[in-house]
C-alpha cells in the first residue's frame, strides 16, 4: 500500500473538507458551496492562507437547519 493511500480518510471522519469533497458529500454543487462560503456570516468556512475549507460538523448543522438553498 502506498503512503498516499494509507493517509486517505473518509469524508465522514474528516474535520474539514475541500469544496469538491463537500460537494460530493452533500450532493450540493461546487458553485453553490463557493457562493455560501462567500457569505459574511458563514460559520462553516475555514481559511488556510488563500484556501477555503469546509468545517464538516458546522456544514452538516447548516444543512439540517436549512429548508432551501
């Protein structure tokens, strides 16, 4: 097994996800997630330099409380 394969973690175990992972996890489009992350009061965005990550637990809470996106 290669080292890269050994470090792969399933989405549901990660603390943060990339936008692509969040889109696959939630079945919400990449563009819509990027739009949500740009909102001033978005509590599930984490900035790492210029990179935006999605906080999984906060994202799940947002989805569970939201009726329409």
